[in-house]
């Protein structure tokens, strides 16, 4: 775990980002060059501080149960492009720092995960470390999956092994940050919150709902706005994002009654997750529709256990209500 002084550094930097926002917006490349120059120092600090160690339980995983974990993760839809087989990668992921391309998760031995061990897949999933020892780009939110339970990670990997192998080579990322891998490592040290994963997922409904929202469905990855450095603005957790993935406007899902979903019942939230149906009888669209339905046959929330969807819904009704108007999405309507 990173030492306390690194956490204080991260909090201080995040607190300053509002003051820096205008300057960075005017000269983003200059500021991120400076961040990259600091990356080497961050990497040295990372080597000193270490990282959380994860361990897969012994024995084979349960692929059938792993499919349910995949459904709760929205079918890992970022790894499915508009064309091609599900989870074969090559989906464009545009960011302010360049365009990333998702990896092939099928068990193809040359272009996918077929030659990877379970431990190597787990290390990438929950620790953000690739086979060559480098750090994954934060566009892959491994720092959120870091809290996924050992049993769930093992079963999810077992399910990935059952996919049809697809040969599809991932294109190289098109990013402009100097020394990107060092910059990614510095970003992790400065802005991530390290989590020790449990051996098994919690079963108590509120705790399970929080676990699923934070570490499996990772709802905050889209519904929490980002700072100028691309880190989640935790002061606005779940409060909506006007500049969400693929330039979509992502609504406020806190229980604020004016700008969020404070007037929704738990059943209303479950209906959105299970069927994509809003309380006003409209349907979700865009990325949320993909999460509900899955992409190209991959599972989505609609295939997840109803009890888990309800646990997520009940938990979301307890998060801190935040007044943050993103757009008039009908969230605050009766």
C-alpha cells in the first residue's frame, strides 16, 4: 500500500485541479509534459511503496458463475468493437490524451489471452500490470477492479477461457503523452486508491451492493466526472458526467431529488438495470443500453441475478446526494 505521504500528495493535487483547470485547458500538452517528467520520480516512489498483492484461490474457477460476474460487469463491453466477435477487442476508446484500443480477451494464443496464465490475467485485471511488467493505461479501470473478490476474479477468468478464440490483433494506441508507461505509473501512485480484495464477495445486501457498484459494475467509472488529469473527481461521486465516455452525457445517479434520482424507488432502479426502462417509460440508450443488453451476445445486466441488481439499487439510494445538474434527463421527475 502506498505510504501516507503519497496519499496526502494525491489529495493535495486533486484539490488543486480546480484552480489549474483553466491553465491546463489552455495548454494541455505543456502540463502533461510536466506530468510525464515527474513520472520517473513517481515510478521510483512506486517501487518503494509496492502494490497490493492478489492471489487466486486454488482449483479451477466456475465458468457458469463467472458468466454472472461478467454480466454484472456489463459484459466487459469496452472490449467489443462495433464489428467482430464479442470481447475480441479493437474498440476505439477516445480520451483527451489520445485514442486507446481495447485488447482481445478471447483465448486466441497469438492475439488474445490464450497463452496467458490465470495469474497473469488476474495481475492485469486487478493490479494493472502487464506480462512485460509495465503498467496498464488508466483507461482500463483496473484500480476499481482491484477490489474484486478473489473468488469472483477466478470465476470470471474461467468464463473468459470458454469464449471462442478469435484472431484479432490490437492496434497500437495513438497517444501524445511522452514516456506514457512511466506516466501511467505516476498517475496510479498519485490518483488511485489502493484496495485489498476480499477472499469472497460480501453477502449482506448493503455491503454486497456497495461491492458490486464499486468493484464489479464500477458505476463510478462513467457516472463520476474527471479532473483535468483524468482522475475521478470523488467530491462528485456518481453525480453525473457531462463529458462521459464517447462524449456521452452521463446522468447524476445520486439520491438528490432535484438533479439526481432521489425520487426513484429501488424498483425503478432495478427496472433500468434489468430492462433498460426508465420511470417515465422511456428507454435508456447509448452505453447504458449496451450495459443492460450486452454487446454482440455477451451478457449484460439483463442476465445478472435479480438479487444482485436489487442490492445495487438499494445501495445507490444510500450514497451521498449531490446537487449537480448534468442535463434534464428526467432523473428528478416524479
